[in-house]
C-alpha cells in the first residue's frame, strides 16, 4: 500500500499492546513504529482510551492505570474528544448493530476520518460492511 495509512486504534488493540500479546501486540507495535516514521497516522477516541483505563484499573489498580495512561499519551497517537457529533454518531451505530457502545465510538471515528479500524474484537470484525478493518489475532 502506498501513501500514509490512517488507522483508528480501538481498546482491544491498545490492550493487546499493553499486555504485549504475541501476534496482536506485536502488530500494534509495528503500527506505532510506522506512525513514528511518518508512514501512518494513528487515532483513538477518548472514550476508548477511558475503556482501556478502567480495564487496567480493575486488573492492576488505579496507579497502574495512571502509569499506562501517561505512557499512551507519549505515543504517536491523536486522541479525539467525544463531541455531540461523535456521541450521536456512535449512538446511531449502536442502535443498528450488536456491539458495545464504547466500540461504536471507534467505528464512528474510523468512518468519520476514513480510516481502517485496528481491532481483534469479534463484534467489530463482523462489521466489514460498515467499516474497513485491520484485523488482529492472538497467537
């Protein structure tokens, strides 16, 4: 593929990176390397980052979640606020499809900025008629 790739990272992909999962985590590292080299533009909704935060907090505590958040904020990743357009866009997607509301924000953002959605989440992988997907797998 020529040109710069535009990608949206969902919470599933970010958690794979944070857990250093074989397969999926390695691929997400490659995408961040591509972003650091200017070959890709990575994006994420603050809603999805909030989901990552609470999952890490549940698993490892608030201090660990805060540290992970600071690490994520240093990555070549543009974070998008959830304004009224995003909230209603995600709500429309959620109303018509079977997926978590937070996931609908990732789908909406990918559609909004014409990006591939980086995920391994089966609910999102099933939405190829709605969004372009960069599928990740655990090995």
